[in-house]
C-alpha cells in the first residue's frame, strides 16, 4: 500500500497529456521512463530490452529514431511493446514524421537540434492529427546557439526561454499535448531551471539529470536532482540517465518514487542490518543473495535480513517478513513474531517461500498455521546461548573504552 506522503510538498498542478495509454501530469501517478541502448533497427533485441525495462519498472520507453531503418524498426516494435514508445528525434524532422507513421505514442524534440519553425510546425501538425504527444527536451549541452550567446551560457533562464519558444511554435498550430524537460548534468543548474519552468507553465514536466554518468556517482546525481524536485512537488515523469544497463535506470526511477511514497511498492523492499560484532552470518552476502532471489518478482513486501537473533527480530519488527541468524540456523519471523527455524544455508530459500505464502494466503493465515510457540522457544534458546557466549557486549565496546581510559590515565585504577 502507498503510505502517507510525508516527504513531498503538494504536487504542482498541471494539465494532463497522454503517452499512449499512460497519463502524464494532473493526478496521474508519476511515471518512470528509460531509453533503449540497442539499435532500433534490431527489432528483437530492442523488444527484449523494452520487456526488461518494463519488468524493472519503466512505464514508458524511448527509442532512438535517427534513420529510416530505425523508423522501420519502430513500425515493428510498437505493436508488440508492453509499454508506450516514444521516438527520440535528432536533427532530421523527416524522422519525426516517419516515427509518427510507424505508430509511436510520443516524440521527443530537442529545440537545439531542429530549429526551423516551419519544420517544427509540420511535425506538430502531424502529431496533432494522430493524437501523439510531444516532449520539448531542452538540454544544457545542446542549447540553441542564439540563446547561448544571448545569456552568455546555458543558464536556467536560457533553457526556460528555449522551451517557451518551442512551445509557442507548437501552440501556433493548435498543439498543446506537450511535456517539457530542461536537463543539465550540473545538478544545481537543472534544479533551478525546473523551478523556473514550473512557475512559467502548467504543462507536465519530465525531470532528469542528463549524462549523470556511471555507478554510484551517477545514481547520486540523478537522485539529488530528481529527488529534490519531487520533494518540492515538481515532476510528472522521471528518467535517470545512467551510463549503465538501462534496466538500472528503470529500477532506480521506480525505487526513488517508492522511497518518496509517490508510487506503491512493486517489488521486495529488502532491508538488512549493518552487521556488527554479533553477526552470525555474512550479512552482505546473504542480503545480496536474497535480493538476487527476489529479483523483479512482484512481491511488494518489506523483507529483512538480520545478522543475529539477539537483536534482529526486534530491530526489524516492522518488516513484513524477516530472518535472523543464530548458531547456524535462520529464525524466520513475520511482523516480529517467530514462525519457523531453518538451516543457515536455507535462509534465502525460506525467505522466498514465506514471501510467496504471504502473497498467496495473507500474513494472518501463514501465522495461524505456524508453530509460533516452538519457533519462539528456539529463538529464545539461541538468543540466550549467544548472550552467554558473547556477553551483553559482543562488540567489546566496554573493553575498548576501558583500554582507552587506561592508556590516557596510566596512574589511575
Ligand atoms: Fe545485525 Fe544483530 Fe548487530 Fe543488530 S546486533 S546490527 S541485528 S548483527
């Protein structure tokens, strides 16, 4: 279930447009986008990636349409795609017209690339006739040269003006099904540009940090930019631009929305203790194995992997399901109540099995048929034995404090 929205400001009011069957803006759920990295002419390879992206949380997928073969690919991909397809258009407006003929659900136009107003209006007229929406995708790195000179660089003002000029061209032919993005790779610049744009228009906004790069730095940049704006109520559809498998983009987008309470959880939310001197297992290895085992399964539960039975069940009592290690065993618990004991090497399989049972029968039914008394006794025994072995200070903190004290005050007892 979607919890109370405690993190985000009220959502900015926008008009609503459609990208195929997916509504964007207004009161529609904030959607996740990603982009294929295959050649669009490779129909089977591209469809395979689109299915993977949809499985990882993408609601809309964009494919490049840079040449005739790509447009021909789109004609074959769109009817078989599980999600709406947007064509990314580069410098040639004829490719936009070809993508419309291919049946795409949306176009992305970069005002810095196609600058001839007559060609822009020709595309908008054809899109209007087909009920296809357009994203005006301003990018700091490819800002229109005239605006770049006028503002002395890619400033927030220049990016917003670029979007407004393009929007005016579309409106001249009665086209309003527009969403807008003003992306930059420098996070403070994109945040300021989006804030200005949000004040200047009621069109829905596609939010992203462009060229965020690989790995953790890319994820952090994307999250800093997109998350900040979402928390301010700005943003109707989002895309992470990572130098990675695009499945990672879709997953990150979905997780960000779920983390902010803006979309209901779709997959397992795996939590794990940070591990400490009490840990009875390699928590990182078991948690990673559990993440792999759950994969993209649609199990919207919070599942905990805890390093010890001494504190684990209590620390994770709010999780829907969890397992805590103790003396070569795994103690399974549901909402803090012990339900079963399994061998240490069966911990991950047991988690998956119980998660599936909860999804199928409900937590109450699983609890009702479990021998909770026996499971609790086993957990109590292992907890007591561990406390006996390790004492109440398994991290040896008190001994270290004592050592520090003795070294600093050699004369004192
Ligand atoms: Fe994990 Fe147990 Fe240490 Fe808590 S006390 S961090 S559950 S190993």
